[in-house]
C-alpha cells in the first residue's frame, strides 16, 4: 500500500504556479482536491500528486525550472 505524500489540510504549491499556496481539501486517489489558501470559498482544483510541491521547499526556482511547459 502506498503512503500519500500529502495530507488533508496541508499547504502545498502547484508546479505550474509555485507562488500560489493551496490547501488540500480532500484526497480521492489518485487525485488531490485543493483550494486557494487565502480564498477557501473558491472552487476546488484537482491535481495529481506529481503536480504538487511541498510548501517548505527552500529554493522553488530551482525545483520548477525543469518543469516549465514548452
């Protein structure tokens, strides 16, 4: 059984917009449903685990530089 990397209520960031803080509202494998941290009443957005980054990554520019869309 695989362990989920992120838990409900945890703050994360998307690889596609790493400056935006998201809160995991629920997890229905393999999808994580997130809301903007500063706007909890906004619509949920769905992400796969590999599209999310831990909030506490120290150098976000290095991590995301290889993940830019062409």
